[in-house]
């Protein structure tokens, strides 16, 4: 039974429609609001939240419902209203389905997943008083301990929703780990993978046959002292779950670019232009949309992106940008104010099928333009064998293989031309105007990592 239910409607749910949805549990249930009114909760008679509903958002980016839900929502804008049910009460999942079904019925929309939709009144028959009151007030968190917040997700694709983003901020602020528990068939979006990459955060896979294991490393896990940790045996290395094995190479590839830009902090600064240039070079079009969470709902706009980052400064701003449906492309951007200016840390991934050669021959031209026009500090390009749709399965995947590394003119000036042109080991650079570009390979030979390591050690000695 699902715990998350989403109503997709052509019209924004108004107050009467929301009230009709909230009547899914009958007149005995109450309503509460949190997060300054952004979240409405359907509550049991004792005040315990059963279903939490986030404020509807207008998704204006084509292909987002298909990317995240496998739902053919078409290219038109759609209102996305998400309800998350408590895992502690058996009826909560059906309540969420009835809430979403009522919205879709009134507004002529659809429900994801389709089998959750109903308009029935769902009476709460569970003895609420017999269930311990959860220690968390964060809607996305199912279990909270002194060290860890556990989120249970049964979606086929776990995206970095505003629910999860809020849970991540809360756990970081309270020095806790965020651990997401899913079935083995689930996959992550790249933004979710990025958020869980650093320990003690984890992706915990609950396999009916193999127990618990880490979805990114394969380490066998167990629940100990209020958190999921590797199940160590005395004098034995960490065990890898049998289910975490490599799959046959499908021929799919991901081209990954990691770049940093730096700009003077002046009133005319426009952020996002380096990413837009990169998208145009590699896909032929600018990003389709951007947002602070998934689904990516706003049409691409460097002005609006800049306004948000400026309003949040000096705090950092983390954003997501996505391409058009015909070419899988997704980027994360971190905007940071530093003593040197305003920096953008960007990671862009693009997916290619076995019959679609990645455009490696365009990287040098792109690097030259980024250095000349967009304050390039560094650009690292790599290629990996991974899914074209850019999702992350709970299986072993080979790491990316370096293709090229570029130093922008400011970094080059700091290190010095003599050292840049004569690395002790590694390739001779190509001059791209004032930038230095090092070709490391075609992404097929893992020995390129050794070449890249020697190069960076050589450059760091001078820096």
C-alpha cells in the first residue's frame, strides 16, 4: 500500500476542493497546519497527523511528471498536490488516496499511483492510543532517534522533493543522519543521490531475501543504537550484499561535467549563464526549467535564479536545473558567497543510449567559451557506464572515467605557465586562449585516473 499519493490536476485546488479532500476521513478527524501554513495535516482525534498535504505547486516544465512518476502528463502545466501518509496507522495510506482521488474527481485530474485513487470515506478504526506518539514533527520523517532521521519511501523513483529537502535541512541542523529506506526495486534521482553521498547519510535498501544493505556501496547493514550501520564481523572486512552486483553493460553512458565559476559580486551579476552555455553546447537548447527541489517546476530564467540567490546571500543556495525530455540532462548548482566573489559549483549529467555517441569533441570549444565569458575556475569532464535516464539503481555501477581537465585563466596565472606546460607525468596541455586544457582519454580506460592524479599532484605542488 502506498504512503505517498499525488493528485495531478489542470486547475489549482481551491479552498472548497481542499476541504472536500480533507473530509476523506469523515467528520471525526481534525485539521492542522504547519510550516507557516504550507502544510495541511489531517489528524486523528488525539491530534496525531495521519496525512500531511503540501501546498500545490504548478509544474510548468514539460516532461517532469513522466520523468518522476512515469506518468504521461503531457506538455501542459499541471498542478502537483502531494500527500504523505503516516506509516504508523494502517488507514493513513487509504486516507491519502481518498484525499487525492477527491481532488482529481472535482478538478478533472489524475492520481499517482492510479490504484490509490478512491473517493470513499475512510474511517479510522486503528486504536490510535495503542500506538506510541512519534518523536518527530517533520512530515517526511518516519523514525527519529538521537542520531538519525529515517524516511521510508516506496516510490519506484525517489526524488529530492521539498519533503526530503526539508528533512535534510532539519537533520543537518540537529547533527543527525538522514537515512532513506526503500525496497530493492527503487531508484534515486541524481539530486537525491548527491544529498545522500556523504556519511552518515545513507540509502538503506530493505531486501526481503538479503536483509538491509547500502544502496550506493552495497555494505550489509543492521540497525544498532538507533541507526543503520555496517554489520561488521570480528576481523572481517565489511560484507557486500549478494544483491549488490553489477549488471550487464547496456551500452548506455552518462557524460558528467563538474565545473566551478567565480564572478565579482556586483549588482549586474547574472547567475546561471555558465550552465546555460553548457546546455546549449551539449544539447542545442538552454535548460527547460529550474527549482529548489523536485519536481522541477519553473521555466528557466537566469534573472529569477539570480534574484533568489541574492535574497538568500550570504547563505548558500542549492538549485536543480533540467533539460528537455528528448535529451536527459540534469544539473545541480550551489551558489556560494566567498571572499573572492560569488562562486557557482555545477555538476551536469547527460544521458546517452548505446547508439548515441557522447559529444566529447565539443568539450574544448565549451571550455574556451566558459573561460572567456563566464569566469571558469576549473572544468572536469568524465564518462561513465550508467543509465541513460540518469537514475541510480541499488546495484554496483562503475565509477566515471576522466576525459579532460581544464584550468581557467585565473588559476593558470596563479600556478604559472612554466609549470602548467611541463607536467612531470601526464599530457601536454592545449592552450584555449588563456586557459589550459588537458586531454586525459576517451572515457574507456580507467588508467586515466592515474594520469589525472599525477597531474593534480603536480599542479597542487606549485599552488
